[in-house]
């Protein structure tokens, strides 16, 4: 299967999850708006979600995948199964004790770490503590699921792990639909959503567990022991967890800061949901597929193939991400109005969330590039360097957020996030270049500026079109008219961008054909010649 087809497999499943996520957020916006229950639920959900990204997805995708792949090559599937059981025993035990400790300490954690601004509102504080207590076991389910997803990715079975998150949104949509049908009050909706998150964790774990069994690996429970393999995993996983979860670290810190202003937490979450669509479909797909592919090429000594994988991945991500960033920058308010403005979500909230979303658009290329750069370190079992850069970006984010939040509110926090993202991306890229792990690629160097110009042409056309179509995009227009107008603008923008990209030479049919047909070189046959796209 070609690299782009693998991206499409993961990206397509992620797209399905994000589409259902939009539906979920639309229902939630109508039911809760940016009110106190919305703030409480979004803040409570941020806690297990942050731990999941820090200690599950980031750590296991970075550390577990290369080690599991080595076990398959060195000792076959039986060796890989034993390694998985060793890890499973330690992980399950740690998660059990962590969950118990966090449940007991939840009031302190919410008051002192996550949302100190809620302490002045007893009802909001109590709701946040209760929601977080109900939802936190979701972390254990998703951490175990992330381990099994890493196994599936190493076996080049991407679909089950990518499709599992859809069920979180499906379950929460069902909860919201029932709440609307039965006329529940906001607090009851918050309780229903919290229990829905817990149920979704169990469903997602069951999906990947069944997929692993179907792949021929049956995992049993072993007494937790720090074997050599487990110790190696922990050495790699600790910095990898911090690095892979850098966005979540920043979001958790920003939630703490934003809790001082009514509605700020929910406004950031609604904007984040929209911008996560291109980030998830493109960035996460590339990161998921690139790490095992790059690890295999480096283990086989295929340095040219490894360089080619990195360059083509960046080219592919920018080809799709730059127009998305330009669209978010120019038409954020019409998008937010169409998706969320109904029920308890007011026109004033649309303006605030739209402004935040436009700022996020400026940072989208950086966050996608981070996803493409980090596998270049992790595949070489270097998790320390990205961790250092992640720490630097956290310092940048916190410093700017504290400075910009008082005058700018939630928009100041969004600005801090995107500046920190660009700092992280630049540090990663310059280090790869300095170490000689990023070869000079003429096709990439010539295409990227042309793609930027094509995206700018598209953004200018959208700007004038939005001014001309002011009424059909306004709150006064019927929903069907707004939807048709936004869809028409998106279709026209895509046509303009692709015509400009191909016309300027930023993309070509030959490039796409080569990407669709390209297969990784066999690991046992190191290459010394030029890559397929070399000049």
C-alpha cells in the first residue's frame, strides 16, 4: 500500500470521527451554549483527555511502536506477544493506582490545578468535580486502547484504531438527542455527557482489543515486572509522553488561565473543535503512518528512502493544510455561525469563537508540521530532544498567555498557543537539518512557496466573496441559505486553490501519481541512489 493510501486510510477514519464531532458540538452548543455547565463539562473532560494524550497516545506511538516492531523482527509474533503482555501488566497496574489517587484528589485538583477561577462559583465548581470524577476512568480505557492501537499500527493495520474514536461522538450525540427529546435541564445534560464519555471508553477499548485478537495476538495478564524491555520503554516513553502531548499541556495550562473569565473555556473548546478537523485528518494521519514506515526504513539502512518519506510527507501535509489555514483565517465567522449559532449559542458568542478560530488558522501549518517532524526523532529513538523543545514551547505559551489574557481574553490565549507551536516546529526542523537528518530536496523547496502563493490567492478571493455575500451569510438568513452559501464558498475556494497550485507548479499530476503508486523500499535492501523525486 502506498504512503498516501495509508494516509488516506487513517485520515478517512479520522474525518468520520471529526464529522460526528461537529454534529456533537452543534448539539452541545444548542443545549449548553457557553454557559456555566458547558464550562464545567469542557473543563472536566480536559483532565482525562490531557492525561490520555500525555501518557497514552504520545508515549506509545513514540516509544512502543519502534520497540514492538523490533520484537517482531527479532523474535517473531510470539516475542512481540510476550513483550506486549509485559507492558500490559505494568500499564494496567499503574493506571489502576493513578485512577484511584486522582478520584480521591479530584476536588483539590480542580480547585488548585485545572480551574481555580471556578472556586468563586460553588455550583460550577461542584459540577466540574462531579463530571471529572465520573469521566476520569476513561483515561484507563483509552491508555490500554492506545497500546493496542500501537500494536495494530506496527502491523500496518490502521483502520480499527482510527475508527474507534467515532464511537465517542456517536454515544454523546445519542445522549444529547435524548436530552433534547426529554427536555432535560443543562445540569442533567452534563451528567449524561459525563457517563457517555465513560461508556465510550469501554466501547473503544473493546474495538481495538478485538482487532488485535483478529490480527493473531492474544494478550494475557502478567504480573507487573520491570523487565529490560519495559525499562527501555519507560526511558523512551517519559520524554515522548511530554513531547507528544505538548498541545495538551498548553491547553491544560490555558484552561487554568481562562477559567477566570466566564465563557472563555467553552469558546476555546468550540474553536478548537473546528480547527482539529484539518489537524486530525492530515496531521494525525501523517504522524500515525510515518513513524512505523520511517522506523522500518532506518532499521534497513535505507537512508534515501527515509529522507524521501519525510519530504513527501511534508509536501503532502502542506498541500492540504495551507488552504485550510487560509480558509479558517478568512471565513471563520461564517463557519462558526453556521455550525453553532442556535439555541443558547448567541451571535456575540459567534464573534468571539470566530476570532479565536481565525487565530488558530495561523497556527495550523505549524501544528501539522510538528506531527511530520517528530517521527524523524522518534524513529531514531531520540525522544529527549523533542521533549526539550516541547518544554521551551510551554514556557513561550505560558508567558504569552499570562501577558495577553488580561487585555485580549480568550483570543490572547489562542495567540499564545500558535506562537508556541511555530517555535516548536522551527526548533524541530532546524535540528533535523543541522544533524543531517533532513536532506535537501529541490522539488519540496520549489513547491512550497508556490503553494503559499496559491493559498493566498484563494484567501483573497474568499475575502471579497464574503463581503459580497454578506446577507446570505448573516444570522438573518435562513439556515438552508447559510449552509448553501458556505458550501458554495468552500467549493469555489477549492477550485481556485487547486487551479492556482497546479498552474503555478506547486503541485502536478505526476507528483500525485508517484505518491499514489509509491511503496516503501524493502528493509533488507539499502538504497544508495537518488530518490524517486530527486532532481
